[in-house]
C-alpha cells in the first residue's frame, strides 16, 4: 500500500513537533517526524522496542547512555531496547527524519 504524509495519521508531540504514522502495526512502526529548531525530546527508554532513526534533512543530536552523537542527512542511528536516549534539534532549521520501531514503541516508553 502506498503511503505518504498526506495519507497518514498525523499527531503533534513535544515542543510543536509533528509525526505521521506511515505504518502502524503492533509489530512494526514507521513514522516520519519533524522537529523545529531548538527542540528536544525527553530522555527515555523502551523495554521491548528497538529503534532506527534515519535523518532526511537537518542534523540530529542523539544522547544515548550519557554519550552524544551527531547524525547528518543520509545517516542513521540505532537504539537497542532498554537504552536511555533522546533526540534533539540544536540547529536553526527543521529536522526531518524517519523512526522505525520493532515492535511499536507506543505504549512501551518510560520517561526518565
């Protein structure tokens, strides 16, 4: 089935960030997200879900288990289950990325 932002469920999260559920099943989730400049997620972890973030445009800053990682367009970042992590947009332009979770991360999140 063909999917894009226009045909997908939209939601707002965090500090005026957007998400579009491109695929939403119990075993797999693919979300396209947008983070405005100078926004951040809260530090958290997932007990079951592993995640892969793929940067489409902008630059992401990830914190995972106390380490900082810069991820540029056409690069990805993998987060294993139970790893404390967050994504930030420290730049002055929008950050666009895909986040793929297996199984789905919704309902499997503990904020720190």
